[in-house]
């Protein structure tokens, strides 16, 4: 998602890869990762860090009921 930089507090330094926690209307904060920085805009990625990655689980089956 792309946002205008001036929509954020002036004390935020945007760095690609940096995570930001953003709270909206009293809800729990959501983590975003800075994906891209332009002169006037910043692009934030709200996907989970493991999104798109292959996950391999090693499990031990205890019972089938």
C-alpha cells in the first residue's frame, strides 16, 4: 500500500526493510514492513513475514481419534 509521507509523524525515519507498528482507531497495532521509499511516498507491505515462503513441518502423530 502506498501512502504519502506527510500522513505520518515527522519523527519517523523510513528505511526499506524496517518494520512499523501502526494502530488504527483503537485496534491492536498491525506490523508493516517498509517496501519502497519515494520522494513523497512510502510503500508498506502488510503481509506476514512468512507469506509466500515454503514451510516444512516435522511432526510426530500422537493419535487418530
